């Protein structure tokens, strides 16, 4: 297959003035959002979804992608300067980044983070360029049974691999599946869980759920968490690492890029888990692990490379299989559906302009990120001095106006407020909204695939065993479900044997 022709045409698409402008806007907004602790790319994308209605599909997705990977670096700035991660994926950067800032090396930490983000992101884009079309070609053999098994595996992996409480994640995912069932049955036309409300007959809109849980819910939660005024940081004096620091951090950047790329592909992986794993790897391979937590530059370089690499590689399952790997990709999935485009194996062949335009925009976006990262530090420092009490009402107003413009419906505004309260209560009680949104997105695919499979097999589930790919995916699903239980049982057995040895 000639991959170079569509790749070159993709560069032609992204270099159009309009697309280039929106790529710049996306990266800039992403960095700004990353700087503001708590809001995050998922919330921002949810708020901006209604604004993408009037934009060309390629342009809209380029902008949203820029917000995603731009936010990964933006969160580093507050982690280093304030010891306050602007993004969940920047939590690990706090450990050594803030210590470097206290030692007068804040510029070196931010510089290495920018370089690591650029290298990690670029390496991951190269992997995306060559791997996504191959996976999409393989996935053309998928039928309803394969998609049923894949979507089931996707929901389960997010709940079991994610860093939060596994039981709570499964409960949230179950609620997401239930919410997706509301509305008219596609196969029979029967209304389900609408309570005779005409506004619910077409189901609950994905944008409404996303804007409520991520937009309004995050704002309410972060207002409560950040009621104390933050100290305004000083602008770093030296804004570039020395040759020695670059040489010291180079292996960590390489390892973080590879690890981030691999973990980003997995459902439930993503930038946060990748950065945590990269930090753990750097600590293990270090000659002197005691340096970590005291200003080790590898503790910034590895995680920052990993989170940007993972942010990019998480597009692979979305664009090639139509399966979002994490909550932010679920929002990207929703954005594509809003534009009338269904992500999946046929996207590469049916929408090459969009596929390669979005992929190639990431090359441009990463260059813009590197160019803007250091000069804009002074601007970001000033933004950090703006009180949340000023920013929050403006964001809420934009969210509610956006909710109304979807269908010009006051009912939708009420739903956004309702889901905002639910999102706030979920965060307060330790339930992450990510699994709920992901399950909501995948539930339609899961239900339609299961029912089409039953029609295909004429109600005989034994037909599943005649399809090797489906059997393999279901086997992986069982392993994912049973492995934590087996590990827990082995841990309990080991603990009992140790206690018996102590007693004897």
C-alpha cells in the first residue's frame, strides 16, 4: 500500500491557512487550560463541542487534538512553579520539578519538559502514521461479533486498568451503559426509560453528558478545592537547560517516549498512567534512586516525554478501530460523530483527508508547542494570579450557552446542570466520570453489535466459537476480569502463610 501519497496530501490539508490557524489556537488553548489547575482538556473539549458545529470536520478535530496534547505541557508549568499539577498527568512532575524550582533550576525543568514533550509526541506521531493504517486494514475483517467483544473489552479495561477504585469504576461504567439505553430502540422503535417525556425520546445527547460531568462538574469541584488563594510564582531567570542537563535527561526522554507510546494505545492507559510508569522506570534504572524527589532532572524528563507520547498514541485505537482509549478520546469520538463521521477501520480509506490531516497536524502542533513553550512562561505566570472566583462564572456561562445552542432546548440546559451536580458528587465520593462517559459512548456499539450478532447466528451463541478473533478478544476479556481476583487470592494466601510462620 502506498502510504506516502496520502501522507503528503495530509500535509497539504493541514497547511491550509484555516487549518493551520485552528491548530495554533488548539495548542495555545490547551497550554492555557493545562496551566489552570483542575479544568483539564476533557472539560475544555466538552465545553467547546457546541462551537465546532459550524466548522469543517477536519478543522474541528485538528483544534480539539491540539487542545489535548497542548494541555499535557501546560500542566507542567504549575507543577514546577507552584507544586500544583495543572493536569492529572503532571502529578509526578511535582516531585522533582518543584524541587528543581526551589534550587533555582525552574527554567531547566520547564525546558527539558518542553524538549521531552516534543520528542515524545513526535516519536508517537511516527508510530501513529505507520501503525494506525495497518490496524485499520486488519480490522476490516471485523464483523458485529468482533465489535461486540472489542467494545466489551474496552469498557472493562478502562474500569480495571485505570488508577482509581476498580469497583467504583465498574459502577460508573454501568451507569453510563444505562444512560445510553434511554430513548427509542433503534431495532424496534420502542421507547425505553423516557417516562413519557418527548425530550428524552431521541435519547440523551452525548454533548449534554460531557458538558455536565466534565465542564460544570469539574468547575464546581475545583471551586471548592481551590478556595484558598494561591501564591503567585516568579518567572524563571534561566529558561533553558545546560548541555550537561540535556545529556543527563536524554536516556529518560527516550525511555519515556517508548513507554508512553505503548501504554497510550491500551484502553484505560493514557497520559496519567504513562507518566507514573515512566517515573517508576527512571527510579529503578537510576544508579542513585535517592536523588529522586530532590530535584533529579530525569524525574521530569521521563514522565513529560511519556505523557505527550501517550496523548498521541491514544488516537490509534480511536481512528483505526473506533474504540476510544480514555475519557478524552471518548469526547473526540463524540466530536467526530457530531460532524457525521464514524471512527473505525473505514476512516482511513473513506476519509483520508481527515485522517491524514489530523495525524499530520500533530507534527505542526508539536513544533508550535516547542516554539511557544518557553517564551510564554511569563504570560502563564500572570494567568496564574487570576482568582478562580473570576474565571469560574465566565466558564459556567459559556457552558450553559453552549448547551442551549445544541438544540435550542431549555431541557438540555437543565440536563447539563443535573449532570454537573452528578459529576461534582462523583468527584466528592471518589467516582471518576471517565468510565461513565466511555461506557456511554461504547454502549450503542456494544448493544447494536450484540443484537446483530444474535441475528447473524440466529440466536445460537455457539456461533461465536467459529470466529477466532472474537474468541481471542473474549479470552482477553476473561483474563482482565479474573487476573485481579487471582492476584488478590494469591496475596491473601501469602499473607496467611507468613502469619503462620510468625506464630510457629
